[in-house]
C-alpha cells in the first residue's frame, strides 16, 4: 500500500496505471482500492472521496489516450 502525503491526481494516476491492482492512502482524504487500472468505488461514500475517485480515473483515461497516440 502506497501512502501519498499530498493529493496530486496525475502522480496517483500514474501509480494506479503502473501497479494495476492494489490500494493507496491519501493523507487527509482516505483509503482507496484499485483494480484493472481504475479506482473502484470507496466503501465509505462521501462526496469528497467520490470526487477524488472520478478525477483520478479521468486522469488515467487521459494517460491511456496519450499512450495510444
């Protein structure tokens, strides 16, 4: 499990894409799990975590598109 001290969506997206399956923790936000290179919906459904999840998943899609070009 990786612990991120700061919320940096691009850095986290690269980590998720590289490891593909696992978990990470962001200080001040919480614990997240990912499978198949995407963050899965957190067990605790609060708006902040859902927003973080969707923003990082958008960054992952953006990185995948750039890799195809």
